[in-house]
C-alpha cells in the first residue's frame, strides 16, 4: 500500500507479463505466485520524475543532473516521486529553485509531500502490534538518508529500559528478529539490503517518509521530539534529539528546555554531523537524565556537569582527555563509550582508566579505544560487563579477565612497532599476553583485533 499511485507505473509493465490481478496489502504475503512491488532504482526514479514533469521527453538538459538528485531523495518510492512531481510542477523550473530543493534538508516541497502521503502511510503504523510501535517510533530519532548501526541501537534501547531478555534469547537477537520482521512483513524498514544497492549499502535504514511519520507521531504523544529550531515547543517531552548539534549550544534552546521539559526529559541525543571543534552543550541541567549520546560533539575534557548526572545509564562522548576519577560517581552507568577525535599515542606509553572503574558494578559495555583496564589492587569484579572494546592485549591478562566472568565480546587494539630495537621479542608480539588465558576467554562469542 505504501506505493500508492506509483503502482500504475508497475501495472503498465506487468500487463506485458499477463498479470491481470493487482493486490495491495499492508502486510507482506509470502506466496510464490505473487509478484512483489519493489523500490525503483536510480534510473527508474529519474525517468518517472522526468515523465511526470515534462512528458516522455524527460528533463531538459540544464535540469537533468538536479532532477536525478531530487529523484534520489525520494529513495525509490513511486508515491513519493509522483507527489514531489505534482508539487514541483506548480513552481518555477529553474536551476536556482531546484538547487534549493535538493540542498535544503527541510525544504517545503519534501515536507509538503511527506504530509500529503501521511494519509496513506499512517494506517500501516496504526495496524502495528503494540510492541512494535515503540521500536518503530524510536527510529524517528535518526537523521533521514542515514544508515543505523544496529549494535548501537540495541545498547540505547536496553539502557532506555525498553528491552528484557526472553528465555535464552539475547537482547541483540530479540531486536534483530523484530527489525527483520518490520522489514519482511510490514515493509517499514530496509534491513539487510543487498550490497551494491544505491539506496543503502549497509544493513539497516529507514525510508525518509517513514521517519517523517515517526517524528510527527513521537512528538505528538510526548515520546520523542527532534529539535529543528531554537523556538521549538518542547513541553513535557521525554526524549530530545538534534540533527543539528549546535542547536543545543543556543541559550534560547537551553532556556526553553529548562522551562518546558527539564523534569521530564530522560534522553538527550545529538545525531548531527561530527564537529571538528568543540561545541558547548548548555542543555545538561537534567537531574534525571538517563541517556546522553553526544559522540558527534567534540569535548576537550568531560564536563563536570555530566559527572553530576548520577542517573545516567548510557554515556557516549568524543574526548581526548583521560577519564577522571569522578567517572565512578555515575554508579548507575551501564554503557560507557568514549571516542577519540584523534588518536596520537607516545610510543611505549600506556594509558589506563581510573582504578575506580572497578566500583561501577552496573557496567555492561565499555568502548574506549586506546585506554586499558588497570589491574585491581583489591577484590573486585565486573559481573555484568559483557563487552569490552578498545583495550590492548597487554591489559588482557588472566588476572583481569577472570574478574570479568561474563565477558562475551572483546575487541583488542594492536599496536604494531615499526622499529627494530633492543626490545624483548615478546614485547613486539601484541598477542603474547593472550597465550595462557584460554580459560578466561572460553565464554567469548566474538574476538576482534583492531590495528
């Protein structure tokens, strides 16, 4: 059903194949006798948009390139292409205007097109089982035309408290199966797309039409709000997201958040482009904040305001400084992710997390490349830690690993030495410390070496 009026274009082709019955459904039907509609490729999208605007002759030469780019923004959905064509036909067909349509993220033509086809798309959301609706609406947080890292999605959903293990099934397996079902049965996401596809070369993506619906519905029910301007109304929203991270640096936005939803906001998500230079985030005065994902924002050091957010369960930042001892104040933290803006290490130097990391008993996932776990000088274990990414082989000793009894995924950073010197031969072998710890690694489901 999401193809709408675009099915007429397929019908012209199918008549040649002796097809006489066209069935539309909001749920995919598995039967060998049915031919499924598919998303159009680049050339088909360009052809359809050109024919709707200019007839069979297609785009004039001066508009061919821009026409192709605008068609690609429709991501192969015939209904979207036909609707955009209808709106463009009422406007000036000039290079300047079409350039604005292509380059501006929230241009009027595409927003109007999304709103027009909501009537067609909304019932597909309404008919979803209740347990799917939360997952689907959460996808509205991500920017349009972008791939989604499913592992990061799993972690955030877990920290949000949305997921519980069912029987022997892991949380990751559960969500993986649900996403596959959304793709296979409901056509709501693009999942495990084939390599070489122009739409998505990675495994998981949401069509921009669906993301528009997600954002609109999620904001309406106070589930999640994507901040798009400094004067947005954010009254009582529980999750705030920005596709332009600098919005959170505006005092007007901070004041609005503080007055309208500081007591209700539980998640702050910065999903805009990465910044080369630090950007101040004013919106950190949330005593009950649980999720802070700001990997796309660069910090010189971890702000003290963040270390006071004792309810945090998920913290993701980009910062080159060492972890402070006060990180242990975040005793509810389950996911700790610290990215590096640049990773320059002095040869032979060793960088460690503070010893107090062993006091953080709720930690399930640590991802800090270039920093090692210290060997505890007291009786301590991290029983809930299941994944450890970024440590070197030198810190993966039997003494440390036996204190992480439930470790299932380990990513080791290997430092290759380009020099010939007098160092001991074992020092040149990044795997030498893993020789006698097979017993401690027996529960691992994944081991990755990163150079």
